[in-house]
C-alpha cells in the first residue's frame, strides 16, 4: 500500500476534497479530505481533474460533481479548499473590484500549490491533468498561464471584462482545448445582469475564444449560475474529458 504524505502541504491542499474511483483505496469509491486519505493500492496512476470551487466554497454540489466525474471517467477529482486559509477574505456583490482581485490572486496561488504537491501524490498521473472551475473558480481556471494542463473546463464565467475583474486577463493559449459552459441568462455575468449595468459586455466568451480551434462555448438555455451538475453540462464535460484523457 502507498501512503500520501500530506503533513507539510498548505492547508487549502491538505483540506482539499478528493474523490477516487473504486479500487484505489479499496473495493469502493473514496471521498474525503486529502489529509484523511488512507493508504492506496499500487497501480496505474490516474488522470486528475483539479476543480476550483466558487465563492460559496466546497459544498454538496461540488462533492456530487466530484463523485460523478470520478465514477463516470475513472479519474481522481480534487478540489482545493480555499476557505481553509486563515483569515481568507470574503466579499458580497457588488463589491469594489479590488476585493474581487485580492481573492482572484489567492485562487491562482492555490493552483500553484496543487501543482507543487503532485510529487507527494503517487496515485496521480502528472502527464494527464485537467483544470476546471466554476464562477470565482472559473476565473482562476481561465487566468492560469501555465501549460501543465491538457485542457480546461470553465463553468459560469464569461472570460471577458466585466464588474468582477479589472480585466479578464485570460491565461490560455490559442491552441488550448477548452470547454466553456454558461447560462444564456447568467444572473451575475450575463449581458443583462444587474451587476453589469452600464458596461459593454457580451455575457459570454465569444470574443475571448475567437481564433481558438480547440475551444467551444456552450450556452445552456435558462440554466442557473451553478450548472455543472445539469445533465447537459455533464454530457458535454464527459465527451470533453474523455477526449483529453484518451
């Protein structure tokens, strides 16, 4: 059996929620905090989906998404806990953009923390990584400038300049495989959002993804802001991730 050395990892990673498919820790799937992971069986390392939660933190929607991803695709799904930080700032929209940007900077740090932790995670195939995020976490996934991930899924974030950012500052390259799933009437980032009044926005990523042959924008009619567990969103993500990890 293999032990995961998490004792000296930063708290957002030690307290990250992890889901592993059946056969890794035992005969049943496993879900819990990374710090509580039991010894794993030797075997083929797994692809990893790194999921950046939204401003509400880790919740049952996040956990259900991770269980679905792990069970459906046979991968590891890990979500850092941003609120495991001491004195982690919070905001209530509408807020000054400086408050949003302070949090966005922390979320970038959490991606870097996770990548630095990979040598301590023997069950991860570091050559098969995908990055995903929802809303505030979608900003983190969009802004990451590294090339470590095979592709990205951005939920509930329009990848454009709006009230939530000083500027979009997208970090993905033109050849990045990317799936962007949005409501066609997002209450926060949509064109008609109360927070975007007086701003010239599309409410989606059509311009951000222009000229990206491996990127796709999917607008879900009348969907809520948090949409990653909707059947259509899961279907789109399944096809995308299977293509990445084939």
